[in-house]
C-alpha cells in the first residue's frame, strides 16, 4: 500500500469544473440530483431531504451537511454528499480505534468529514457524476477541505469503480463484508430452495413450518397501500427492538412518514400477524433491480420470526418481481445459511496527519488480507449445492 500523499499538492483534474461547497441540497432541483444519482432511491434527493428536514441527520445529531457540487456554468454536472461529523455513530465502517489512538496521543479526531448515506450501509457511488474527471474533481475538493481543520475524510461503501479511482489519488482503501442474495432466475421460493443442499433446505422449511404452526402469517404491502397506521405500528416495533438492545433509533416516525410520501413507489412493508393481531414489521426499499433490507422490529420474540420477515419474505418478493439482487444490510454471518453470500465492500480514507496516515494505511493493508481470507472461508460454507 502506498503511503498517504500530501493531499494539498494533488495535480488538478483533467477537466476543471467549478466545485462548490456552498450550495445546499434544498437549492438543487430534485430531478437534476436524481439524474446524477441514477435514480437510485437511497441516493435520491427525497431520501437525503427526509433525513435533513426531519432532523435525523442534522448538526444537532452530529451530521452537518457540507455537500459538494460541480458545475459547468449553470449546469449541475456532479455532486457529493458530504458531512462534517463530531462522532462515528451511524456509519457502519468502524473507526473508533482510530479515534482512540488520536485521543491517547493528545490529538483530536473529530471533527472529521464523511461521504455517506447516513445510517444506510448501502454500496454505491458517492461521487455522483458520469465523467471520471468530474468525480476526480469532487474527490480532490473533498480532500482539500481537510485544510479547514478536519482530521480525515472517509468515503464509505463506495462502489468498485470509485474505490479504484480513490486509490489512484493515494487514498487508503479499506474492505469489509456484506451478504447479498442473487436471483438465479428462480421460478418461485420452492425452486430457490431446490438449489440448496439438503440440510439448509430442510432447516428453512422447518423454520417456515413452525411459524405457520404458531399461527403466524405475513402480508406484504407496497407503496401507497402502506397506511399511516401501518407505519406507526412498524415504528413502534422498530423502536422496541432498539430498546431491547439498549440503544436509541437513529430515525424518527416523521422520517418514515416523509419517505412514505415522497418515495412510496420504492417501499415494501412486511407485516407479521398472529391470530389476527399484528406482531412484527420489516420495511424494505427497492427499485427494478435491487431490494435493500433496511429496518425491522417486533413486539415479542418468536423463533424464526426475524428470518421470515427480513429474508424469506424479501427473497419471495424479488423472485415474484424478477428483481436481480437483495442486499441484506451490514454484518450478520447468519445470513449465509439463508442464501445471502459474502461480497466485499469498500471505503476510502484520507488522513491529514502523515504519521497517523501511515499507521492506518498499514493497518488497512493487513485488514484487507484478513477480509479476503474470511470471504474465502465463508464461500466454502455456501448453502447451495455444488455445481456439476
């Protein structure tokens, strides 16, 4: 791994658009932003606006928007969601150890800069621009922002292309693991199970059968069929589940109400019932190619309930709609047995202090080797039958 380069001395991009840090998201037309984001719902103007307008991602919660935009005269040609942060919560790429190292040496790790979708560990582009030269200009400007007193820049869950582009600028690469499901043209859920080995297929059938014997049934509601009372029930379950883990949810009912209004066509709500009474709920986001498993909660623990509400119902939905992939969110080796396979994720890091940067680069190089080894081991435990 190359040692971090002096970020203030990068050569200028091949094309030099005007990159600004003073244009708020609210001043950008949604259609213009969404075109740059490829109309991805979790990168959409509506999703970011809901986070900001409801106060979930705001200076009061430690997420101060510092978005960058690139312009060709009056035309928006690029954008980069960027936040100044006073903590590391809600990121899912953990750098608490780095912050602690700064503290032990009497240094301040916060504030730092983070390019991410708050509370949303979904891989994808972070420099929203079709031209590589514009993406480079955005990233270089984000690095220059370190001169304003930030310890570091972190570009989280970036896609493969932009991970390579950041590496070419000397940024530190860091890898992680998520579990994603791929639709291999399955006709139905039974066809999907038939692709698994005997033990995993048997276990899933048992889990589903036992829920049925316990009187648990499920309903999926899409878009505008999701009622206000459904969302209120979902939020109660979501909040209860956080509380059960001695934590506080990042998102509010107002946020979910807002995306139900502005992104209704991309929402799928799974509701679990027992003897006519609502028991649990899981809220997912989808488009024509991908379903993202996002949030869930329950009013009481029932064996197998989480797997059905969060995985099997989502997989069935993808099969019915011909959706190519289902991303199950951060962490969770238990997802492997349900047919979600390991994939690497990437993040990019620029550290203003050379000494710390060199140490972090060395750590990330060793960590990447460990991640690659873990993925190899996990793949050997695939639940699917070996191909002949």
